[in-house]
C-alpha cells in the first residue's frame, strides 16, 4: 500500500504587526572604499562619498515562535487516542527557558494521535538586547488523554502529568522573525497502558518518525516570508497549477511563488526535490496596523481514498510585502536573507525598480564572510528550475561591510555579467535586526 504520509522535508530541509523598530542598513552613510574605522554605530569602511542604503524595519522587536505537531500514522477508528499537550517549552541549558510568560489556553494543544492533523502552539518572545538565540531542547507534558468511543464521543482516560523531555532541537529565535518547529507526534510513539492507566512514550519510534539519529536535532526554520511583486517583470516563472506568478517570496530558509490568492494552487513552495502547493491569503488592515498575509502548504489527506480528493495543511506561515519591512530601496540593490540551515548559504534577491515598481528581479545564494563575500544570481523566471539547469546566471562579490556588534548590516557589491539595468555595482542590505 502506498505511503501518503506527510513528507519530512519540513524537518530535514531536504527538504499582527506594526513596525516598531528599525534595524539593518544605516541609511545615508559614507561609502566604504577600503580599510576600516570604528565608530559608535559599528565598523564601516574609510569615509568617502555618501551612499543610500536600504533600511530594514522589522515588524516587531519580539520573536514569534510556533511549534507545529504533525500527527497521524493509521486510520482513525473506535479506540483512537488523543493527547492533550501542555507546558510546551524550549530551552538552552537549565535556566534559559521560553516562553518566559504564560500565554495560551490551559487546555493546551489537543492532538489526535492517529489522525493526519496539524496542531499549532505559538507565542511571542522578547529577547531583550539579544540579536537572537538558538534553542536546543524541547519539552512538553501530556496532561490528559482521551479515547474515542463507538458512538464517536471521547472518554477521558488520563488526567495528570506525563513529561516528555530533552528532545534535541535547533530552533532559531530572532527579533522580528517567525520561527517554526515541526514535530511528528503520533501513535507510533505515544500510546496508553491500560494496566498502569498512564501514557507511554517510545523514544526510539519518536526518533524514527522525526528522522533523529545520534546527535541530530529537529531543525526549526524561518517561516515568515518576504514578498516581491513581480507582476511588472517581463518574463516570470510559471506556477505548478498554471499561470504566471505575480509574487516571488522567500524567508532565507525557503522560497516560493504566488499568484493571486485564496484558492488552492495560489502558492508554490520549493524544496530541493519537489514543489508543494497551497493557498495564500492577503494582508488585512486592522485598527492597530496591518496583519500579514498567510500561506498554507497543503498535501493529500492519507486518511481519504483516493488521497488527493481531500487536502490537509502540512505547513503554515506568514508573508509581508517587501515595502512594509524595507524602505529606501532605491532603483537597484541586493537584499540578503540569512538562513538558519546549517552549512547552507543565505538567500539573496537583486532588483531593478522603475517608478517604484519592480521591473527586474534575480534570486540566488549569498555568503557573507568577515570582510566580504560572494553572491550567485539567476533571473526570477528560473525560480521553478533546478539549480543545475538554470540559465542566465551571474556572480558577484561583497566588500566594504558595515557591522554593528559584529553583525554585518550592509555593504557594497560588484557583479560580473549582470544585466545592464541592474548595473555592475551597488549596495546590499541584510534582513536582520
């Protein structure tokens, strides 16, 4: 029988917000022409002519963290178990534990263990003066369990405290960014012992479900995307459901395309090996500001025959238009989006704007080093093409970096073989606090 279980790319990577603070580029600053000087705002190059740098204005000074439990291993039937999860925590060491403040319902997160579901727990976290942390340990507590009866009702079979502790993870938590940790949590690993009337937890099965082996960790990732309107770009990529994309979206950990909104097929998310499609919704104006748009990646529901008749949520996140989080873009430039994926390059976008509209866009990989870096870019029309088969690419180097607290905020670039509209030199900014 074919296995239609949710793909594990989200873990492996083989697979409402008002602007309240500014970060990133330092505005009109002296051009860096070699050497370095140290000032109160960081380290820049030798003073020269004034240049204009894109300004990063993150949507908040708080980080947003989501823990998403993906359940399901077998078909739902009488006797099916559900677990209520509470005290969901991430920590570094023994004292740095988040969330630091209670938020959410005392009912916790109810997970149907043999149902193919996505169950979310989210919280906002202030990091004080820190530019970010990577949390290493996940824990939770099963506070209740329920068993489905023949008539479809559920009977409470356990109330108490059954801890699940010391799960190795790597969750990047950064001010102004949304991070997601996805955990496979199902009846392969969690059960109930009728003799002791307590839950059971099979660590080996849990590790197998989450592809944990040895010292591996469940990898969290940035799930907030920044969108570039490419509706005025001459040659655009085609969506998997047909039609030209009108938005190019990326987070630093993943990239996607969007066309219109509010229908299945309006969003494509790319991994190295396959494309997942889903739905985008548009940002909403609220009294206190603009709530970001959302994207939902959908997959066939394995509990339905045939499975493509019904589709269920496998991944969710938010997206914002680039103009809402980066100002002073100018007519040309490059934005670098840091990745959280170990050993992987950052993502980058180069753009040309005419009359405030993006008329040219290129995407690719960037590596920022201590005193420079490199970038490789391709036309956005190649976004749906495997990297080894893309055409029209060009490369460049970074130099004259501006640093604050040892973190690169912006710098200059020099490109080789770039289209004339983009030009061979300019300024880049890093999407970070």
